[in-house]
């Protein structure tokens, strides 16, 4: 094996002598004789060290490659989701928050229905548009920080179902059927496919903006990237994209009502509901409607389980009637179902 | 490989034990103790073939004392430590080949007449002494940096080789070998490697710096402009290769250090020049021979005496020794009286007669040392000398009584004579002091005549002192023994010896004069007896002071 002490400039004779000195072949050199056992041990140690270093380098290289691939995969998946979002779509959540904040003030500005809604066909056409829906207490909606939690608690309910597909009669039985369908999320709810809850916007939209992408690009080790990927996979991205592309916002606000009255097991009680429909393309209100509800007319057996759904469905029917210029039915006029 | 620069013999040879010296030098480089490296190598060095037997003359001529006290080297007022045993062996065994003697004489002659050449030789010897000091580490001082020591040795070794190549190129004698040796080594690959290594040691890289100096003279800026490594040097490696080399050595069982890397390179260079380095050991001994001879000459000149390289003639020619002096007297601090000795034929027997303390024994010593030094190729203690080649030297000058001697004085003397004839080759120099003085004159004279008559058959160059004056006179008158001459101690007008020698046989040994000089007359002895009788009564025991 050549030696690093030998250089190209050395003559062959000198190189041979250097090799002899290094390998210990030069005889009669007391005290400088090479020690084979020591050399063997050191060689073994060197091989072990080189193998260890090589393994470490290989592992690090493989980890780096995995990290790079994972990151690219994650960014690719995210960009595929994001590619369909326009700048206006990314701004949807901000506009939703602004609209809710504007209409959640304690003082009610009065009912108002846009002219282009005041016909059966126009209303039906408007209600078929992609729409974000959220419902919550009016007083909490007034606080911007509470909206995310309200959105998570909100879901498509009997109000939405009855607004898009009203019962044929305003009887307890008919309303109850709608309320039950909304509760169990049966096939009847398919008519609300164009309605998207607000929650996915809060859950997934932050993952689709630039900050999250930059975070993914610098994230390491691979465990952090895996967590980011799980977050992305767990997030309702498709629902969020649909919500971001919604044309209008439908908000139902439950006012506090009379605290002295009875409260049903599902939380329903006498109170006022506000319904607001906002055109997200121009932030203009298309509909503002306020209506009182009182579950006391509902038969006791039904009221405990479906009071809220029945009231919500009733308000939706009343809203439709108000929009179409029909007479609304007050809570006191309603008749309990006959069992 | 260059031939060892042997400047003691006409045919260059390796005389020291090469392998043993190689081992000692290797150990010295490895940092082990190697005290006496040079001395051991030189003491066991072989010498040129010789017919002379030291046992037959060395003690009688006080050769050891002569070597120690008369053959000294002085360089710049300092007296380096010489290897006396090596020099003693050289002198006690003169070469049998006259060509070797002539080879040495030519070198000495050139050194005598070319002062700058002698100066260069002295410088070379001083460098060799330094090399000996570095290799032997005589003080057994701890070497803190083994590589530094090795490099110092190599620096000195290179300067030695350079000096050999350049300083003796104009020499006409055997000294030219030094130049040839140095030039041959300089042209070799190992020497180039040595030069490259030392150049690497002295200047691995050149760093250009710019130093800023403030108005108050303080240094306030230091900028390295460039670093240039000697890339053409075969020992210069890039930094990364130097690191890998250290790592490689570690794996091979060495230490992980720069010094180990350097040690391997030094070892590689030294291994290519081992023979040349060993040659320096032998060369040191050679130089001591010539420089000590020159030192002997210097001491003689300082005492207003003279030495010379003698003329060798056939033994049938006459002997001429002018201004002959005894160097043993010179070393004792006595200024010896130079004398002239001549005889019509070298192969002859010379009877020396004269008074006691007249210088006869000193003359025999001088003659013996002269013959010995001449046949070693050295200066002889004479202003001019014409001598013959002797096949050996047998001297019988000291006859001490020994505790365990088996015979009486005559018996011992007869044994000496028997031994003399057992060993005496033809044409040898024979020095006999007071032959047959241990018995009564009439019987002693018969043995004396027998010895001289028989010995003449071997045609020796014999010098015999005797107090058998009548006998010597008879031999002179009869002239029966061929090639016999007679010299006597010259006396002045007061019948005192002048320490010169003239032809003839002395009439008296002047024993009475000597006795008077030493206080052994009748009156002097009587006075001493009376004095003793006054101080020490015959009875009454010891007297207190």
C-alpha cells in the first residue's frame, strides 16, 4: 500500500527508502520497529471508525433525502389544493368575519329584503348559490375572537333544510320530520349540498396560505414534516376550498331572549332569531330578517327533543313567506300536532 | 556507494567493523546511548599487514607514553580528545608494504608545505569531533527533541561532505581522495535527498508579511501577504496529505504526530547515507594520524629542534642521522641535545661505548623511535635522516628484576638472547643495552662475542652498548667480525659527556666521575657514616625528637 509520505517529486530510490521506513522493513532499527499487534488493533479501530462514520453519513443522507421528498410531497399536495384558490377566495374568511361583526350588534337595523329575492324563482335561484352558513348566539358573535369556536359548534340544521326545502304544511308533524332529518343528517339533507359550514374555513384555510408553505419549506426534522402532513390530511381542505369559493353568507343569530322563561332540553327557549344573507362578492346585505320563536306551542313529547329544530324550520318557512310577500305566522298562532 | 575515504593506505579499504558501527550509529540516531561509538570502532580497526611485533619493542621504547604525550593535536589553542589506542596500534605495527609508507609520507609532505590545506584538514577534524559529540552524546544529556538532534547531525554531516568535496580538490597527494569521495557523494541521489530534507527543515515555506508601524514606533498592523511553500521539494506535502500521513502512521503503529512523520523521513534519508556516515568514523582516526604527526613537528620546532621525513636507502649504504634527538626527553620537559649518528653501512653492528649517563641508552631509544616512525610514514626526530628499511625491531633496553623470575640476572639475560634469536628476522633493527653485563667480564665477553658473531649472519642493523671496553677495543683491533663499527660518547675537555657520538671505543667508563657526581666517593661515604653515628647511637633504642 503506498504511503502519503511519498510524493511524486521523490526519486524511486528515496520513495523506496521512505516506504521501508514507514513499513518497518528497514532492519536493525532498535526502538523503531513496527508493532504488528498495535498496527492491527489500530487498523481494526480505523475500519470500525470509518464504517461508523460511513453509516452515519449514509443515514444522514437517507434522512435528508426522505426529508426532501416528504417536503416536496407535502408542498405538492398543498399546492394542488391551493392552485384553485384565487386571491379573492383566500380573502373570504376575512370578509365573513367582517360581515358577521357588522351585523351582530345588539341593535337590530330592521328587516330588509332585496328586490331581486322577492319572487319564488329568484329566491330559489339565490338559495342554490354556493353559500357559507353559520349559526350562533348573537352576543358571542359580537366578539371576533369567539367566531372560530362558534363556527366549530355550528352545523347545517333544520333552518337550512327548511329554507331550501320547506315542509308542505306548517304543522308540528311536518316541522318535526324536517327537524329529525336535519338531526340524523339523512338523505333529505342532500338538498343543502351547496351550503357549506363556516368551520372548514377556519380549520383549513390557514394551511393553504403562504405562511404555512414557508413553514413547511424550512421544517425539519422529518417528524415535524410528518406532523404538518397529518395536519394537512386531517384538515377539511376540500370543504374549505368550497367555502372559500362561496358567493354568499347566511348567518343565523340567536338573541339572548327572556331569561325568566323555561328552556327546553335541547336549549330552545323563547327568543328572537336574526337571519342575514350577505353577498360576498360585494359585501352587501341581500336579506335581513328578525323573528321571535317560542317553543311552548310544541307538544311536550316533541318539544324536549326537537323544539329547536321545529322552531328553526318554522322561522325558515316564515322567512320564505316574508320574502314572497305572504303572511307570516306568529308563534302564538301555531297549533300543536295531534298525536 | 562511494569508497571509504581511506587516507592511510594506498589501496582504500574499510578497516573498522562496518556492521557493528552501523548498528551503533543507528542506535545513536534512535536516541539510544552510544557513548564510545568512535573509540570502539577505531580500537578494533584493522591495520595494514606488518611484520613487526609490538611485544619486542613497544615497552622498551615507551611507545604508549610517546603516543600519549608526543603526538598531540592542537587546533585553535584547544586539544581535542584523541583516540590514543588507535594511534598506538598504527605506530606499533608499521606497514609491511613500502607503498603505504610512501602514500602517508606524500600526504604529510603536502600538509607541511601547504598551510591552507592543513588548516582545512584541521577544520575537517573539528567538524568530525563535533559529529562525534552529537552521535555519542558523551555527557549523556537528555535529548528533548530527538528530531532536532537528528537534523543537527544531518546538517553537520552535509557540511562535512561539502567541505570534503571543495577543500581538498587541489590536493596532489592521497588527500585528493577526500575530494573525490565528497564529490561522488554529492552527485548521488541520497545526498540530494539529504539536501532537500535540510532545505525543507530550513525553509518549508516563505511567508511575505507587511508590518504596520505607528507614529510612536509601535507595531500596529500585521498582514500576511502570501505564503509560498517550496513545491519543488520532494519532502513538501500539502497540508491535507500531511494530516493523512500522520493518520497513516498512526494506523501502522506509530505515534500520531508531526515529529513521527519527520522521523520517518529522516530515517529514509539516513538509510541512504549510512555507509558514508560510517566512513566518517574511520576518517576521524585517519586524520588523527596526520594531525598528531604535525603536532609532534610543531612541538619540536617550538623546542628549536627539527623533524623530517627520512630518506630510505638500501641497507648497504651508509647511515646518516643529523640532529637526532630523543622525543621522550622532550615530552619530559627536558630540552634534548641533538646529535649526529652515522655509520658506513646500514646493515652493520655498532658497538657503543662511553661513560655511564653519557646518553647511550637514550641514543638507542632515539634510534628505535626513529626507525619506527619512519616506517609508519611519520616524521622522525631528526633534522635529516637517511635510513634503511628494517624487517623488524627488537629492543632490549630495560632489564628489571621481577619477583617471579626463575633465573638470576645472567640466566635472564641468556634467556633474552635465546628469545632474540628465536624471533630475529634478517635485516631487523636490533637494540641491545649492556649485553652480558650480569656476569664476570671474561665469561660475559665470550658470550658477547658469540652473540655478535652469530647475529651478523642475519645482517641486522644492530646497536649494542657495552662497558666491556677492553673487549670492544680488541674487537676493533682484530676486525674479525664483518660490518662492525664502533662509536663512543664524546667527552669535553673536562672529561664530561657532550651527548655526541664519535667513532672509536671509549677508554674509560668514568665510573669514578659518576660516583663522585652522585656522592659515592670514600670521603663522602665516610662523612655520611659519621653523621649517622651522631644522630642514631648504636644502643639506647629510639631517640625522641
